[in-house]
C-alpha cells in the first residue's frame, strides 16, 4: 500500500513530465482553465469515460453516456433487510468473543499473532467477496432484473456488511494485532456511502423521515442521487459507478499519473492538503473536502479511468446556474438550476403580490413534494430533459427544462 500527500506529489510533478490520461487507451488534451481556474461548461466524451466538466466554482460529475432505466424510489421498512443487518452484527460480535477465548488459551505470542493473521486474511477475503456481490447487484439492476427498491435495500445491507468489516479491522488493530488496518478500512469504505446508510436507516425503521432516491442505470453503470435534511444541514448526495472503467488485473497507473488525471478533470476539488492512496487490490483512491462539501474518487489502474465517484454537497454552498420561469393562472413558477445536473430549486409565488404559494410539485409526472409555506422545494434533476409540473388550486403549470439551463415548450392548463 502506498500513501502520498498531494503536496508531495505536486512537488514530484514539478520535475516530471506532465501527462494527461483520459480513459481506456485514449489520451486527452488538457482542459484550458479560464481566469477562474476551472474549465468552461461542456461535456467531454472519451473512449470509456464520460465526464461532465464543471462550470466555474464547482466540481464536475462522473456521468453515464445513456441510461436505460431512470426512476424515483422511496425505500421502506423491510423485514428481510433488517434481519440481515442484525444477523451480521450478531455474527461479528460472537466471532470476536470466540477469538478472545482462543487468544487467551494459547501460550505464545507467535500463536496469538497467527490467530490474528488468520482473521485478517478472512476479513480481506470477506471484503473481496462483498465487492463482487455489490457489482453483481448493480449489474442486475442495469440488466432490468431487479427493481429500484430492491437495489437500494440490497445496497444498504452491503453497506452494513462493509461497516462491520471495517469495524472488525479497527478492533483487531486496537487489540494489538501486528498489522495496519488502513488498507482494509479503505477497501471497506469503498462500499459505504451516505445514500446507502440512510436507506439502511429507513429499512430498519430508525429513520425519522422518508428518504427519496433517484436511480439512473444501464449495462454501463449506475447513478444515485438523493437530498437529505437535518437540523443543521441540507445536503445533496450523489454516487456514480462506471462498469466500463474497471478491469481486473495489476495496477499499472501510478499515483503521479492519477494526480495528473485529477488536476485535469477535477481542478476545483483537487487541493494540496488531500491524500492519494493506493489499495492492495490495485485501486487509487482520492478523498477530499472542499468548500462545497466532500468528494471520493476511485481510479482503476488498468483502465486508467475513474470508475467510482461519491459526492456530498451542501445545498447552501452550491453555485446557482440559470433560472427558468413561467407565469400562468396567477402563479409564477421559477426553477433555479445548479451546474452539472445538480439539484434544482422550485419556487412558486403569487404573480401579483409576490407572496409564496403552496403547491404540489411533480417531476416527469411523479409527485416529489410540496413547496409548503416557504414557497420552495429542492428537487433532483432526473435527466438532461425533464418536466416540472406545479399544481395549485388555481390550475396546473408545466415547465419543460433542459438540465443545462435551457427551457422549452412551456405549457399551462387551467
């Protein structure tokens, strides 16, 4: 396992040739930054990689070239998933009790370490098998074999399993086993995301409110989006997985080359104080916090592409894009966009007084919420083109929105 800070790698790059790698066997021309230090809004499509390049002052998104399936889903309580999560925790607790008894009974440090080594090997095998299981679930959804709800429930169970493996590795390390748990923790963290955690809270009945997720997928990969609100934070969660950017085999992509890729494709989220890490299974990992939230990127050393991207972004800190409006039936509807397909804010007001209007909001025909007394509602943009429909006592207003900021075919019905 190798770990280098960005500061060190940037120093190394200062004396090394600068190379930019785009995707599977395809070299990309470096993106020329503007005065703000980031690339203009556009979409770059390279062999094996589709990346939405960021607008100024925000980070970009890993995207799918196309999606065969796209839908909202609201996971609910699920007995099977709850039993699986509880069973995993019970099994892990019993296993540690068993290991403690064995360690106490052996008479030498060598034999105690041998027990610990065997447990570490078991955990490494468990995380490998869990990742295979996760990929199988994602592909089953892309192939149309399971529903959005089942996909989310199964990912929540996988998240819990990875959490248990991470906890077990940490406990072994803290109990004095002679090994560094960082690699196991890093591999286990790859299968854990805020969306999966909150779905897990929902299926086990511990969530305070319902949790809606938008799912886009195909044989190429998967994108999940969700909004989360707590007492102290309102957040946008997004995770993307690209199957075609991952292959089994030895890592042939150095951390220097990974940094080259990051500074080219994610300039806004690449900073001097973040860490670059390489796992034992040939994955380069980048984890960083920036002034709009957090980002995790996973690079496959065989394809030289980013195959996973996890983002947690604060709604209050996201830059605003264009605003599209329409006024009909005495009500003005405004859709405030954020760059790169991020969440959008729907605002409904009385056209004469400017007072807020409570209204039901539908996206592509599915009800997603109520603007309420505040007159606004954050929504997930489901695709490059979608329709927002607002229902008030005075009539229904529809707005066709292009995710990049162009609105067409505005219609209204009384």
